[in-house]
C-alpha cells in the first residue's frame, strides 16, 4: 500500500495499536519504507500475521478442504481483509487527510468505508472456485460487510492507468489515419 500524508513511524504505531487491541498482537508491518520527500510524509507498507493460526491471518484463496487453515484453506502469513479494514479505519481516524492507494482502490477518509466494503465482493479465488476476501478467514463478518446485493461500482476501483493510456493512444492514432 502507498500512504500519503502519514509517516512510516505513525503507520507502525497504528498497526501496533490495532494489532494489540483486536488481534492479540498477531499483526505486524513486514515490509515497507519511509518515502517522505518535499511534498510531505508518505510511506509504503505490507501487513502480515506473525502466527498463521492466530487472529487476523488469511487463508489461501484456493479451493477449501486442502489445508488446516480457515474454512479448510491453506494457512498463509498474509493479513486478512478485516485486518486491512481495521488498520485503515484507524489510520483515517487518526489522520483524516491521509490518502491510501492499493492495487484495487484508492481511499480517503470520506470514501474509505464505502469503497472498502465494495472491495469485499471482489473474487480473489478462481473462476472455478470463486471466493471473496472475507471468505478466506475466520473473522466475524457482521460488523464489516453490510447486507446489500450490489457489485462494486467502477468508481470504487482504481483505474488501470496502463490500459487507459493504451486506449487513449489507440483512439488518437486511429483518429489521425
């Protein structure tokens, strides 16, 4: 994740506090770096679980029944969707001017909840064995995912700029000929 408006030290504090309060200290920042420059504080980071059997650990998105993890999935050191949600919710509570960019969405304090809930519907499995991110853990979903039957809206997802640029250039070249 790329975070703008928050220092790497502050990210560590947020993750530590959320981990201690909700996940028995099982969540940590595994990779990341401070990328602060003249434009202000910014950083990158990745969340991981210390113990694959502990709270906040994500099971694989592969078909169930193949492992000893959540819902019969293989265990991973990745942090689950709920862990990411809780960390980002706390980050925005402490730093409302922050902006977070992930591979699938861009969040601000005002758009975080709606966009995060919409990402919970994305298929992280395969076409044969579809699974949503909340399906890959043993967390209680009632406090996170609302009961609404809608697919993610296109504005919730971060546009793939390479494809957009390619299509723009293609239209431009075709218009010239």
